[in-house]
């Protein structure tokens, strides 16, 4: 249920869509952003596998690695938007790509020299995560500079479509690469992808001036206004807390998944990748069918149903541990595949529904701060989850930790089950009086 960020209204006319794809600057940005998103997802999948198979990481170490990779969301998630507004955006994206490429390229080099250790993966994870936050916030703010206002919606639609495909397909691609090459070389391929992203962004021609030091509105005041809007609306507050709860407890399962699949079940990286591929199919089908499901079940109810389905689907992971060793391939693998499929399907349906609601009720001047506030809360729990998962996994074991995450995740659904969302076929929009605290 890791929330996609800042999507815009994807409805647009065919003329506008055709026009924006004739804009060379936008096309180059789209290629750069697509490669960046794909690199992020492939690396996120490959590095934990590398930690387990190459560095022989423990459960605590894998948990700390997950925390390091997502620490930037917690540390700089709120202020980075204001910082980017004070910088030249194309240069920020180029710098982020170079930093990520160099940091990741050092991993296969140290592996080849026999010097790779887990602490270095922590450092690289933190550096790459920080650069990713800057890149993602910047490209979303850069679109209005290179695209006429009448084409901004079509441009954002194209960017968000590629980002969503990367989110659900990146792990599958990483799994496929892991089937034919060692994990360090998959990381090297990710590094090369960031260099191609740099090349596309560098080729954009714009006239953005150097930003002079001027008086800016208070950063604290801007942040507070976004937080007040999010937590002052009862429906939005419940959705935010539900997403944060799910991300926290889903981490108990997903953080240890590489150890569980590769060590506990003794499966190969190729089968691990196949699971991710099936999950990607579920996510894509969720994106395709989300609008129809929302109309059929109701805009509020679909959020509740998707939250419950995603929480139930997670139970199939620790249940696979109950399968006898002789039947792992025939019974455990299908259970994991089905769980991954429905998890990704329901997560994407949930995100589409709640993001559409957010867009409708939020005044345009507050969109950036609203999204930054929600992102800080729902992504900020991920590094916390990584630390707790690693400690708990080392204390009570991998599978018991997963059971704790599944049970707590299901209980967390009460945030939306026992709320007005479960009774609403239609959610309010900005023109209506939204529920307040």
C-alpha cells in the first residue's frame, strides 16, 4: 500500500495527449523519469537479494538495510519540496542521477575486489534513497516549465503511467535478471540505467534562470498548513493512518521476504523473480480495473475492501512455511504467487481510489503540501518498520515476525472498516463540505 505520489487527473482529450508527445523536452523528461523509476524498483528488489546471497546478511541486518534505503522519506520528506523550489530543477535531477549511478556502481566493484560488506550497503542505500527523494519531487515540479498549461494533465498522466508500470514491473524485471546473472551485476545494470536517465535529462533545453536569494515564506508555516489540512479532514485522516499502519506492518513481511524465500524455503532467485512477475500482473490488472470496481462497489467502500483484501493476502506468505519441505515447489510456491498477485492487485486499487479522493477535495494551492504531508507519514514509517522487523526477526525468528505483521496489519484495517468510508458509495469533492475533526 505504498502510496504513489502526486498523480494528477488522468482524464484528458486525445488531442492534448498527442500534442504533449510532440514536445521534445517532455519526451526527454519522460524517458529520464521512466528510467529513474525503473532503476529504483530494480535496485530495491536486487539489493536485499545481494545482501542475503553474497554478504550472508542476518534478519537484523536486512531490516537495517530496508531502514537505510527509506530513511530519507522520514528525515527530509517534508522540507525537500521547499528546498527544490529554491534550486534549478534540471540540475537537481541530473545531480541525483549521477549520485545514484556512482553509488550503485561501487557495489559490484567492491564485490569483484572481495571487499563488499553489509555496512557499505547501508551507506549506499541511504545515499540512493536521498537522491531519489530529490529526483521524484523535482520532476513533478518541473513539468509546468516545459509543458504548456493546457497539456500539463496529459504530461502528468504519461509520467504517472510509466511510474506505476515501473512500480509493479520493476521487481519482475529484477527477478528475471537475477535468473541469468549475479545480483551485483543486476545492481550494475541499474547504475547504467541512471546514467541513461542523466543523458535524457541533460539533453533537455530550457531557460530556467539561476535562482537568486530572495525572501521565501516560512518553511515551518507551509509544512504546518499541509499537515492541518490532512489531519483536519476525518476521511483523509483515516485513509492516511490506514496507509501508514499497512506500510508499517507490511514491512514485517516484505523486509524478510528475501530471507524467507531464499533461505527458509530454499527457493532460487529465478523463482523469487517469477513471484514478483505474477505480482506485477496483479498490479497492472488492478490499475486497469480500479475505476470499474469503484463504480460497482462504491468510492468509499472500495477503499475498505481493498485494504481488507491486501491484509488477508499477506497471510499466504507465512502460511507457506507450514508446507512440508517435499512439497515446497508444488504447494508453497503457488501460495506465494497467489498472495503476491492479490496483494499487488488490491494495493493498486486502494491507491487509485484514495489518491483520486485526495485530488478532488484538496484546493490546488495546497496539493503539493498535502501530498508531502501524507508522504511523510505513510513513507516515514517504513524505515521504522525496517528497524523493528530486523530486531524482531532476530529475536523470535523470521516466520513468527511475519505472523505478527499479518495479524497487526489485519487489525489495523479497523481504521477504515469502522468509519464512514464503509457506507459511502460516493466520496465528497472539493465543492462539498468535507468532514472535519
